[in-house]
């Protein structure tokens, strides 16, 4: 092979190596982009699958059973039976809540910019006192008895149980915002979850209705 032929062969090899390197670099970039996309979608999927206590507003909070105010517990449906230490109480703010009788009068309901009483429900939507219970909670018709056809205002005036405790949970969530254990929409999700609704009702009734004024 002549010197010229050897130089041409060397050039061809270098070009081929460059093409391979370029392909590998492109593949590497593509893999990184795909990985990032996967991480993003995975994070979204993970967030969607998180338990409600992890999605509850404002992070960790404490509460107490109305019959045992000295025992502070985790403010979540799954953690209400877990008593926490005094050191944790200092670090975890309280999730406050008014008693259901507090909201009998519209005077104590949250007010919009026009001073109209309202309660937030499914998807955080605002509902007036005349809204039907089933619409506020987005429940399947017939699942909660005849009272689901009544307005949330009437339910609170007459203190129709257990519906009044669910409305109270939404009112507390509306009133206190991120101070409360759950958002109004999360309350409605628990309401419609047949596997959690009884525990959630017990939690809201006994751990989140502690203040009468």
C-alpha cells in the first residue's frame, strides 16, 4: 500500500470513528431526554398515587380527640390513633376545626367578596347554602339517602347527621385553608371512597370538631 493509500484509509477510519462517536453522543442525549421524560411522568404518576395524608394541605399537623385533648395525634385519617410526642407537637401546627353546631347560622360561614355565605366542595368549587348536598360532594345519587337531595344550608340548620359532619369538614377546610388537615376537594374524595369514608367520618367528627366558638 502506498503512502497516499495509507493516508486515505486513515482518513476513512477517522471519519467512521467520528460518525460512531457522533451516533453514540446522539444516542446518549436521546437516552437522557427519555430518562428525564420518564422521571417527569413517573413523578406525576407517583403524586397521583400518593395517599391522601401525603397530599393533605400544608404538611404535617396535629389534632386531638375531643374526649382526650391532652393527647395530640397526627392530623390525618390514617394517623389519628398515633399519639405524638410533645417535641413533635411544637414542630407540627394544629389543624383546628369548629364544631358542627357552630355553622348552623350562615353568619359563621365563610364569605365571598360580596359577603355571600359559601362552602367549597368538589374540585374546590364554591357552593352557596342552597346547593344540594349531592352536588357539593359529587356523590352518586341514592348513595347517601334522601338527605343528599337537601341543601347544605338546611342540613346544617337541622343538624342532619351524618351529613352535617361532612359539610362541617368542608366548611372547616374552606375556613382554615392550609391550616386544616385536608382541602375541601380531598374531603369530598374521602366522602366518596367506600373503603375510607367511615374512618374519615370518625376523624372529622371526633378529631376536627373541637371548637364551639
